[in-house]
């Protein structure tokens, strides 16, 4: 599943950044707290495929479709079930 596919208010754990993302974007996202293993929540979904807002820790990050579709996540409920 990708970050773009999260429903509003759904939580997930970041799995990885796909190799199709430019490394400069990966570095910036990591600077903002988006790391593998980090919990993320979809706060707002815009109409017509506009940017979506995600909460990572205390930060809010708006991501365009290109970036969010290239970040894989695991739904938080699935991770909790395995623990």
C-alpha cells in the first residue's frame, strides 16, 4: 500500500521510499521526520488529487501525489496485530 492510498484519519507505518523518488526529496522528507518505521496519519485529503496532509510526529507535511505514491506503508492495525 502507498501513502497516497491512506484514507483520511487512517494511520500507517512508513515502510520504504521507492527508488523512483529523487534522492533530494527523500533527504528532505527524512529531515521532516518521515523515516522507515515512523507512524504517519492522513490528516486531510483534497479534492481532485490535490496535495494531501499527513502528520508525522509533531509535524504536518503536505505531499503531492507523485511523492505519496512512491512511499510504501503498512497499515498500523496490521503492525499492532503482529506484535
